[in-house]
């Protein structure tokens, strides 16, 4: 994974150097909403645009990471409670379960008779 990150970073740096050297003296007019910026170096504009995109991507990724961590914590809590419930059900004797089922059936029959 480290090799892949280093390779991609190297490619980006080489492309940046090529673009910077070819467009070093090119001056452009840049419009941002209502503002107008004249005679800005194209290389500077490209670098600032790249940095702005990185900042926006990091903010979005951070928000997504926070949401995922909160969801993970709630799922861990739910998993623990379900694990405790499973242990409780495993430790429950069969006789008590049968007695409880009989009591439930008797209660339902009584309710039906009362209605």
C-alpha cells in the first residue's frame, strides 16, 4: 500500500512540475463569483485549485468518518446486548421454558373466554 501511495504521489509531482514549467509565464484572468482577478499565474491558479479540492475532500471524508464511527459504536452496543441475551437464553432450563409457554397459553385462553 505504501508503494502505491508513493507511486501516485510521484506521478502527481511530476505532472505538476511539467505543467508548472510549461505554463510558468502564462497570465490569466480568473472570475470567482462576483470577484475578478486579473494577471494571475496559471500555475499558481492550478496549485490553489488543487489545494482547495484537497481541503474539501478532507472535510467531507472527516464528516463521513465521524458518522461511521458513531454508527459503529451503536452497533457494538447492540451486538453486546444481543450477546448477553443469547447467553441468557442458553442458560435458561428447558423446563422453565415449557412452564412459561403453558402459562402464556393459559392466559390467552382466559382472555379469549373473557371476550
